[in-house]
C-alpha cells in the first residue's frame, strides 16, 4: 500500500472544504430592487414574504413611533444578505432567533446580514426593532407620512410603508398582516381588514387589526386620530367599517353622505366584478390637506377635499372598484397600472349609466372627441405610460376608452364575462396587461392584439372603428358633455 503524504496546510484546506457545502459559492446578497424598471430600487430580491406582524406604539403629540416588526418569509435563492425597504432607526435585527448585523444603503435600504447564510427555500423569521419620528424622514426628496391635527396617516402610492414598517415594498410580494398599535386613551387606530380586539392599560389603548388576504405593501394603511367610527353590513353580507375625523368641519356631511354608501356600492359592483374578495369594506376620511383618494385594501383613504363641493359617489365607486382591480388582482409591474386605473374609471362610467347621467358609450364618445389628434393626451400610452406619466389623466380616461373599445369589439356577453371572470382568475395574485389580453382573447375567442396596441400602446389617436363611426363623435363636431362628466372629472386626483 502506498500512503499519500498530505502537507499540514493542504490537510487543513481539505478539512475546510468538507465543512463548507458544495453550493457555498452560490450564496450571494439579495438584489436591492425587485426588478421593476419604473422603480429599480423598490422591493428586494432573494425572498418572498408571507406575513407581517407589526406591533407598534405611537404618540401623536410627538409623532414618535416605536415598533417591532416580525416578518415571515422564505428565501428564493442562496442568501448571504438581504435588504428591507425602511427609513426609521433600527436598534436590533434577528434572523431565525439569532442576532444579525445590519447597515443602511442608498436612500431607503436596510441591509441585513444573518449570522449564517441561508439556503434557498429556507423559512425565515426576521424581527426588526425600531423607533423614530416618521415626519422627519425623507427619501428621494419626499415624505409620505401625513400628520394630522390629532395624529397621522400612512396612505400613498406607489410607496408608503418605509415610514412606518420594514418591508419588501413592491406589489409582487403580497402578504397577510396583523397590525397592533398602542395609542394614548381617547385616540383611535384604523387599519386594514377587521378589528380583532382592543385592550387598555396604564393610559394606553391597543388596537389589533388583521388583513387575512394577501395585500400589497402600498395598500397597507395606518390612521391614528380621533374618529367617529360607524359599522354596518351590506345587503349582500359584507361588513362595513367607516371612520371620520371629528374635526372635518364643513366637509363632514358630504363625506358621510358619500362614504356611508359603501355597502350599497360594494353590492352593486359585485354584480359586475363577482363576489367581494375581502372580509370587510369601508373607508376613512381624516383631516388632511392632501387632495387624493387611495384604494387602501378594505379601508379606502379619502381626502376631505374630495367632498368640498358636496357628496361624491363617483369617487367611492372608483376606489371600491379597485378592491377587485388593483387590490385582489394586483399589477406585476408598475407599467401595468392600466389594469388598476382603466377599470376603476370605467366603473365610474358604469355608475353614470346606472344613474341615467350618460352611458359608457356617450362618455367614450365625449372623451374621444374632446382630444384632437395633436393633443398630448394621445402621447401617453396607458399600457406602459412610464413612471413620469403613471398617474396621467390619459391612463384613466384613455384607459377607460380602451375598455369601451374592448366591449365594442367582443360584444356585451363576452365583455361582462371577462369583467367578472378576471378577478376570479387571478384572485389574490398579480397579473400584467399581457395576461389580461390573453385572458380576454381566451374568453372572447378573438385576436385582440391590434386593438390593445392601438388603444394602449401607440402614442397617437386611434381611428374610430368603422362599425362605430356613427356612435363616435367626429372631431369637427362639438362633443356633447354627459351629465355625469363634471362629477367624474372632479375625481381626477384619485388613484
């Protein structure tokens, strides 16, 4: 037998090789962005979140927020480190019980290096302890944490989470939520889903909210203040929770006259979109100076300015339509915003028709005729508008025009089957404009690529289809404004 002589250094190296898995070389940091070309730094790579448990304490008088976020996730690659999107001050991070090192990077990245690298497919529990004053934090020159006279709210698009909890902040990574917030007695907390319980101790009251269906981070909302809270159940059996700041002043009556119809509108929209997809519905109107409304899941945020000219049913219909189109079925990338806004706007057109204030075709005719071929309106492509035009009016109005063009092309039977079937086909998931076109083609049995290209992607005014040339108003003819138009236009600042 011939013995192989191994030098001590070589023996040590061989022992080290035995101790390290063969795949160790594949361990690498998770990407600091999820891959969305509109917002390259938003979201993160390397893991998928299933649940957020947020246990917070907030003092309205100082705007100080203290919190512990427990994030349940699973790795999607061999990870040496990973990012969370966050702005507040972190004191401790643990991954699977062990303390992890952490640092910050860029404008809103929290970079976490666990004690041991994580193999692909590993369930992880990430605990982040933090504190700070959200109103003092900014990224990219803005702040989406809105102070009110008696507290604060978090509601914005496409980002709002960074100011109050660490997250994988992109709609592709949806999760369920438990949001538990302690506030001084006499102050209330509004969030998504259902209120599980409240408890009081030593001058503080804790509110425990739960959203049990997958939810995008930007749709997670928090409102702290003094509210009048109303509860009811729609005729179709959907629990409704609404809240109104106690200092809305002259806007109070119009806000209630609008938002208190939530149950009615949920049931009405269900006839078009199918069963309501969540455990509760509702909205809240805080005393803020912002001008927009936002489809925060199950609990819509409304600015009081939406009701400055009286009741506004149209904005409530728009935001509730998003519960199907945008919330239950969320976009894959921010370029897919048409699926959210085009259909929410079209819901307003359907409501106009229901109210006898202008049919969907009359509204389409009016929009089409109101914008001459050289209008910048036609330069924005709703199917991929670009980040600077993501909320351009063309995404809403030209987007709704595209929906009407689809209806005209496939006929009412197929169209309403598509309208109702789509939210069920992709319930609680994500989908793109391409996915929608493929679905519409499957249901209708028609090739729709030319139609989608003309109405959603070409930077020019589409020609009026020959079959509808009589219906579509001529550019040379003054367009007839439907009765509902001013009400719909009054909601142009909504999301």
